[in-house]
C-alpha cells in the first residue's frame, strides 16, 4: 500500500537525483532553469504530502 508518507520519501530520493543533474548542467541553460523550477515545485508538494501523512 502506498501512503502519503512513502510518496514523500520517494519524492526526496528523486529530488536528490535532480540536484545531481543540476550540477552537471550549465547555469544559464534552459534545461537548468526548467529543472530548478520543477525541483522547487516537487519539494513543495513533497513537504505538503509528508505533512499530511502525520
């Protein structure tokens, strides 16, 4: 069974991978900006899901 708690922790693992990818991309590239915005949104959603799980 997948819970909000599990979704939150899996989201954090994906966020770590995104951070590694962001370090490999050049700073001014479109992919870097898109990934950073997506990562920020994912972290906000992950925080909300983990908060709802308690």
